[in-house]
C-alpha cells in the first residue's frame, strides 16, 4: 500500500510539473512580438508618396505630379528598348 501511495504521489508531482511547463510555453507564445514600426514602413519613393497620400499629407494632384516625375526620371535612366522583328 505504501508503494502505491508513493507511486500516486510521484505521478501527481510529474503532472504538476508538466502543467507548469505547458502554461509557461503558452504565456511565452501569448506575448506580442516587438517588431520596430520602421520595419513596416515604405521601402521606396512610390511607397512614401502612397503613404503621404493616404495620411492626407499631400493632395491627389501632388501625388500624380510626383508619380509623373518619377516615371519621366525612370524613362531617362532606363529607357524601354523594344526589339524589332523583321518579317
């Protein structure tokens, strides 16, 4: 009878420690990640302009004018070359 009581006591202690470990893991998963806000910020000039437009910092006309300027600059720097086929 003594052995059975000791066995039950050991099993109960093992269950308590197992539950503590599961609760600690659950608490660790529940904590939010600390990701810097700059990580989600715009990564390009177009993204910055889009964010400014959505926040109301610039008007739609300013956005369109800026995007046209970006497109013109891109055309100067990297002109589109279309290969010609001769039939």
